[in-house]
C-alpha cells in the first residue's frame, strides 16, 4: 500500500532555472504563482542561476511582495553568485529577501 504524503512534510525547494532572462519571465511567474496559490511555505533554490536580468528580478520582487501580503513564508536555500550579484546591483535584497552574502559585489 502506498504511503500518503504528509500535509506537514516540507516540500522540496523550488529550483530556479539556469537562464532567467526575459524569455523565461512568463514561465517563472506562472511557477511562482502556482507555488504561492498552494498557500504553504516556499523554499527557493537559485543555486543554478547562471543568467538573470531585470525582467526575472521584477518577477521575483512581485512574488516576494505577494507572498508577504498573503503571509506565505518564503526562504532561500541557495543562490548563485550571479543571482546575488544582480540582486545587489539593483538594490533588491530587502524586496526579494535574498540574504546578503559577505564578499559578493
């Protein structure tokens, strides 16, 4: 007999794609909205992100804003240097809630 997944089980982190440029923004938005609509805590893993632009960062910022408004906790479990650098350049740490890492400019 198959075991039912527990409602209390922590879901696997949502892994962001390696290419988060403007062409990926609509799919990123849909993925994040689906996760947000589930109403459970969300973990994001951006460790594979190799390319990111302002369009994808805008999607992440809007998602973070909406998650806060819905009282859905969001935590980052990984972030590539590229993702961190671009968030820093645009000054979006507070909005996207990506924890700053020492030594990343």
